[in-house]
C-alpha cells in the first residue's frame, strides 16, 4: 500500500514511525513549514519533518494546499491512502479525493465528542472519565467524517495533558497500522448527531488560576493545561506555573497557603506536586519550597 503521511507536531511522530516500521511505502511526508524558534529565531523544522528526514523519507511543506500546483503534485503521488495526524492545514476537496481510499485521520477523542483543535486539554479540563482514539475517514467538515475504528481509555485522577498526549499518540500509532491492514473489511460508521462537542483551541487567558473556584475545577485546570500553556498564579509578584496537583482535604479562605504547597480553594484544597518558576526548569513542590517561602495567602 502506497501512503502519504501528513502531520506536524510530536503527537504525529509515533504514527509515522509505526507506518515506516510496518513496511508501508511512504511516498511523501507532508508537514507544516519550518517556524522561527529559540533565542535566535532561526527556522526550526517540525518534529515530523525532523523524524522523516532521519528515516530517509521525502518531505514536503507547502504553505497551503489550496493552489492547483500543490494539488497536482499531491495527485501525482498516485497513493492508495493519506494518513493525517494533527497536520494543521485544511485539506480541500481535491486533496481529499486524490488517494484511492481517501484521507484517514487519527483524532484524539471519542468522536463526536471533542471535535476540533484541543481534544486532550478539553477532556481533562471538563473532568471526562474516559477518552480515546478515533480513526476517521475525512470529509470537508471539521472532524465530521465517518469513523472506522475507536479505542477507549480511562483518564486517571492525576493525569496531565502531557501524560495523556503520549499515551494517545502511542494508541493512535498502533491503531492506524491495524486500520490500514484491515481497510477493506472495515465499515465506516457515520457519527451520531447527539453528543457533539467542540474542543476550541486553548487561549492563554484561560491559564490564570482563580482560587475562588472549587478545588476540583482548579485541579483539572492545572492538569489540563500542563505542560502548555501552564496554569499559573502570582506569588509575591512572581509568576509560577503549576504543572501537577492533587485534591486534598482542607478548608480555609480561598488562596490560603496551608503548608507544603497545599492551597485552599473556594471549596476544598489542592496540593501542588510540580511547578516551574520563571526561567527555570519544572521542579517538584519540595524543591520549589527549598528556594522560596510561600506567603500565607496567594491572593
């Protein structure tokens, strides 16, 4: 089976590796163009482009797939299927129609819940008990195509978006190989109209912690925004990112520090397990407390 792979971030890399290891003929890898990054603002290739080059695969990074030249170049690949994983560019109708078996997407939710850009963040922030991977045949809608395969997984009470991201990336990689090997025997299932939700992109304005909220909501905010963009609070004028937390017993005025990085919320309390000071690496709460003294209140 001749395949094109389309993906950009770290989440996409395990799927690329799985297809390569399974022996698929990867005609081309599509990824978003290199972006300025780091202190020198030099163009940095995406994780997918970097890994594809290491594997000796040809890489293309068009700015858009809407122009006829890019669409013609894609059609000329004469592929059986395109595998799309967090690519980040809209696929117009000529691209979707070019492969013999269409374009197949690995999506990090149980569709139709959490269509859109940030399904992992939103699942944790909303307190979902489970999530999973959906392998979907793409159409022109936003994650609206029929589903070929799903696999569920529970979300633990201490899991961060980073933790779940890595687990789902590995699940998706395994599932796409299984999907392609059984493609002729799978029946696409249209998504139901009930249960549709949209995982809008996380805005940095959502990251500041409001200690007057319930402890459960604060805990989900911390875990759901870790490692990026990172939920934060100010401690004596310094912005501190809180990266891991757990629910604990505690009752006091919201924002009160009860010791050992236990902070009272509107109801209940959370214990911070990992945090990051400005310009520093992430550290355990114990290491943070060795270098600074928290005031009695964080408000």
